[in-house]
């Protein structure tokens, strides 16, 4: 009887804990989703004014999205294409640099490897914006300031110190796989491309997502480097420039429409690449 009573008590405690966890999850979900819903509804609001006292608009319209792409003073489409170009090129270059460095530092043993890892760890502790003034003057000296190429160079160069997470992932892949392949006559490049990369889909997807999202959302470096070159702005700077004292009230709905539009590529990219992320984890678990 005592054993049954204890089991029943534990079962009841687990049930109550599960209820509290589910309730907390629902509350956090509502807190997270409400601002998103508010931005979407505001972008469709037909009434003017930056702020209103109600949540659901009294009338709905797509005019705010039309204004977003047709306003000659704020060329949002050009800003969007600029951001897409910079983010896409940076994503490819940064992913290649990060994965290559992480694999080399995980698998190869060479002189000064230890000190290099320590120096890289220390450098990662300093925020990137501490160097933005020096970077600006360097770019200005070589006549690359106020250009999209400069942004790509800056974002891609910063990827070199982001190898630690990828290196940790490569460290979990058994060295026995490499040794077996080398016994069979495979070169290090073949081991990297035929064995390691197929098992590394999760970290490759993660690296690519982070490399794309960084330039897509960055404001500080883009603002410093591009200056007043309005036609070369990224979406972050462009949308910020819409919120002045004279235009904040009239263009607020257009601003929220821009926020919705720039969220779409990130959402699509995440949904598309999530499949490969899950496949990589499953494949790695089975092959490991």
C-alpha cells in the first residue's frame, strides 16, 4: 500500500509539473507572438497615425505595402536588393571560411596551433564594433568606403573568428572514420568532402544561417561604412531613415510593412534549411 501511495503521489506531482510547464510555454508563446501580430496588423491598418489605442485595425488596406515600394524618397526595393546581395555573398564566403578553418583546427596538428586557439578565444571576447572606426579609415584609405563591396569584406572578414562552434562540432566526429578512410587510400580532401561534410549538415546550416542573418540585420557597421550614400543603404538603415520627426507619424504603417517584408526571406530560409538541419542530426546519429 505504501508503495502504491508513493507511486500515485509521484504521478500526481509529474502531472502538476507538466501542467505548469505547458501553461508557462503558452504564456511565453503569447508574449512572443503578440508583437509579431501587432506589426502585421499595423502594416495593414487603413487609419493613419503612428499609435492608436486599439489593437485590431478598424479598416484594412494593402496601400502601405504599395507605398513602401513606390515612394521615390525611400527606394525600399533598392535597399532590399542591396541587403540581399550583401547577405548572400557574405553567407557563401563566411561559411566556406568558417568550415575550412574549423575543420583544419580540429583535425590537423601543427606548430602554434595551441597559441592560435588561445589568441582567437581572447579576440572573440572583444565586441566587433570596437574596431569600426579603424575599419572605416582603412576602407577610406583604399577608396572602398560607401560601397557594398566594403560591407561584404567586413562581414566576411569577421567570420574568421567564428570557427569555435564549428570546431567543437568537428571534434565530436570520431577520428576513427578518418583513419579508416586513410587506410583505404583516401586523401585528406576526400575525407573532408566525402565523410566529414555529409556528417556536418547541422553545423553547416547553422553557420550559413548566422552568416546570412548578420548582414541582414546589422545596423552599426552598415551605417558607419555607407554614410550618406542613400542608394546603397541596406534595409536596416533605410527603414531607420524613414522614422524622422517629420515622417514618423505619416510613414509609420509603411515602416511596419517594411518590417514584415524583411522578415519574409529569413523565415523562408529558416524553413527551407531546417529540413537539412534535422536530416543532418539524424544522419549523424545513425552513422556515428
